[in-house]
């Protein structure tokens, strides 16, 4: 009977050792995955920082004003185009709704296509 208990204990220890080894192996794999994910996260954070810098560069008011002058060609409003809110009547709204709005000419932006020949 004692021999049977010893054999069961040895087999149990063997099974337990293999389970612990598998758990340790999985934990190492998860640690490596965490390291990879942290590197990817840092890369994405750097990319976001670059994109934010580009966004703030592209959204500078001076740049937008320069591009608007170049492509949209807007002119300042004349004094006769400005009215006070008290001077606007319901008839003005009906009058403007009856006339279809003129389509705005969109400026075509020319892009240079570089061919690598």
C-alpha cells in the first residue's frame, strides 16, 4: 500500500511540475507580448504627437488666411452689404428664400504629380 501511495505522489508531482512549467511558459509569452504592445503603444504615441504638431502647423491662422486669399479669392464686404439686425424684416427672409442661391465657384487646387522615370 505504501508503494502505491509513493507512485501516486510521484505521478502527482510530475503532473504538477508539467502544469507549473506550462504556466511559466505562458507567463513568459505574455510578458513578451506586453513588451511588444508597450513598444507599439509608444510608437503610436509618437505618431500622435507628430500628427498633433502637423495639425497645429496646418491650422495656423496666417496659413489659412494666405491659402484663402490664394484659392478662394474672397473680398471684404462692402458697407452696403452690412445691415443691422433691427433692420431685417420677415419679408427679407422670404425674399432670400424665394431666390435660389448662386453656386459658389470652387477653386481648383493644382497638385504636382511627380513621376519617377
